[in-house]
C-alpha cells in the first residue's frame, strides 16, 4: 500500500510539472502570435491594396469593353459586306441564266 501512495505522490508532482510546462509553452505561443493591433494594421494594409487592385482592374475592364465594342462594329461591317457580295453573285448567276 505504501508503494501506491509513494507512486501517487510522484504522479502528482509529474502532472504538476507537466501542467506548468504546458502553461509556459502556451504563454510562449501567445507571445509569438500577432497582437490585435498588428492584425488590424495588416487588415487595413490589405484593404488598401485590394482597393488599388480593384481600381486598376476597373480601368482594364473599361479598356477591354471598348476594344470588344470596336471589334463588334468591325464584324458587323464585314458581315454586311459579305451579305451584299453574296446577293451580287446570286443576281449575276440568275442574270447569266436568263440572258446568258
């Protein structure tokens, strides 16, 4: 019975030491983590960068939209020219068949 009591005392000390060590490790971990002030500063810096990127992306989007609109106008003119040319060829074939 004495052996169990002696072992129990050792286990209690061991647990206390382990808990103290764990407490020190947790405290050290919290000391190494960023503070709320550092996190809010980082958040503000990221927001500024995203706002800047969003502005640049908006300008790029406007440029692309203008270029696509110009391309659409050119394709419209090309298709109109091809349709007029096709009608001309059809009219020439018909005229050749009638008077040819």
